[in-house]
C-alpha cells in the first residue's frame, strides 16, 4: 500500500524498519490506497515522523501531504484539546505508559480553532514493547454538528407546538375550577371540548416524536397482518365526509383484483391519514386516490400494491421536490410541525416499500407509495 512517499526500487524509508520486520497492523500490507479511505489517516513511524498522510487528512487539516511527510507528528498535526493544551505533549504516545494501545475518539482542535474527531492506535511488536507505528484517524465534525442541529431543531419545534395546547388546557381547567358556578352548561361543554381537542393534539405530537426516535434508530417495528387497503382508504374518506367535507370531493378508484397485502394496519392508516390530510388541507379540487397492483419494490418478488393520492391544487414547486420528505418541511404556512411526511417515508421504508412525490395530471401534488405484498416468512 502506498503511504504517500515514493522511493527508488529497493530503497527503504528513512527511519522505517525493513519490510520483514515491520510490525503487523502498520497499514502498509492491506493492499489499499489510503487516499481511497473516507477518513483522514496519518501514520507516524517509531521515531514520530509522518510516513502517511492521505487525501482525506489533507482535506480535513488543509495541510498538504508533501509538507507533512517526514515531519515530526506534533509539527505536522499540531492538535490541542478543548482547554488549549498541546495534545501530543499531554498524551506522550512514545514515552508514556507501555501498556497503552489506543486513544479513544475525542474532539480536538486544529490551528485556527477548527474542531475534528481524533482517535489513535499504538502499534507495538509485543505487549509493553516500544511503539513502532502510531496510527491516527481524523473525522470532520460537520456531519455530527448537522445531526446535533437537527436534534435541537426537533426539540425546539416540539416544545413550541406543545406550549400552545398545554397553555390552553391549563387555562381552561384553572378557569373552570375557580369559577365553575358562573358558567352555563353550554360554556362548560365548549371549554371541555377545547381541552379534549388540545389533549388529543398533545398526544399526537408525542406519538410523532416517538415515531421519529424509532425511525432514526432503526427500531420502528412493523407488525404485519392482512390489510384491505381499499377499505382502509374508504374509512378515511367517510371520516372526512362525516366531518363536513363534500362527498364529491373524493374519488376512490380500486383496481381489481388486488394481491393480498401484508402490512401493519395501524401504520398504514397513519400513512393514509397524513397523505389525505395534506391533500385536503393544502390542495384544491378533487382528491383522487388510486389503488392498483404494480411491480414490487422488493427484489425477487413480482407483485406489489401501489396507492396514489393526488389533488388539483397548486402543487409543489419543482425546487422543493427533493426536500418534501425531510424534517420540518412545510408546503404552506397553514399549521403542522413539518414532521408528517418524514414519518410517512420512514413507515413506508420500514415495510420495504418506496414513496415518491411528483406533479399530478391536474397540476396538483401527487404522492405515490408502493409496498411489497408477500406474507411474513413464518407463513411462507
């Protein structure tokens, strides 16, 4: 493996042991170009001089490999801890405890204050022997910072959304307890109905937060049962009509015959509820739902079930299409946490399916999700 230096045939790196005596695990016998590694890799020999400085290390540190090779490690990679102490003097990898084998990953600072994640491995020819190679890996902290910002945004959004209904619940209950006799039965009923609706809103927000936690950690459980997807859509439409929506606003088309669908009925209801709510709230005109048999998204399976929800509204701008399923995306300013479609995508993918967004024939938005239909393995 190339370690960032070149030499004439038969030549040997200054300060490096002969090939036959190089300690195992020094990284020179893997047959891999270090420039292909995604993380920064810096290797120092037994004298503390840099013999490998790959392309990712150049990118992360803004130091050219040519300037780093052959330099003392503390000069080529002058790291400090968060308290401003020089890291290599503090840890003393070559003169410290002989039983040490590694340094765990930690945040350190490059010159200029840029933060990087660093871990190190001490390679010895024998336990408690001298360090023959010091292998250091570097990782940019930007991805972690994005994750931390995303978590902070999630907490702030949920806290904001919770504040309003909880304030209402507290206000109405305190008023009723303090002045119960002053209100008529109709006034009491109105207040209690408001408290009930706000309590449902809080419950829904907490459920969304739990769903996101499970999706992000890969722990979203799918309990597969036979699901009549056409009937499930029909129930949602009936609920909207009962709530005051005109029946002719919905058009349900179910292709027959459909393959038997095995899915989690509660989670599929959650997907349908979100997509229909978006079409009713943000779209216009007729909301069309097509349920059809289609090719399965799962390899080795022929048939799947597809559900398409489209409306006749203004649709989603082309430049926003790639952000629809991200956290906090909102199609309009008309309420919502911006978490619904992120959860929908997580549920569909947990079933092994796919979901897409596009422009409907009537110029509105069109969401289409496709699920594999095979029964669980224990029924095969």
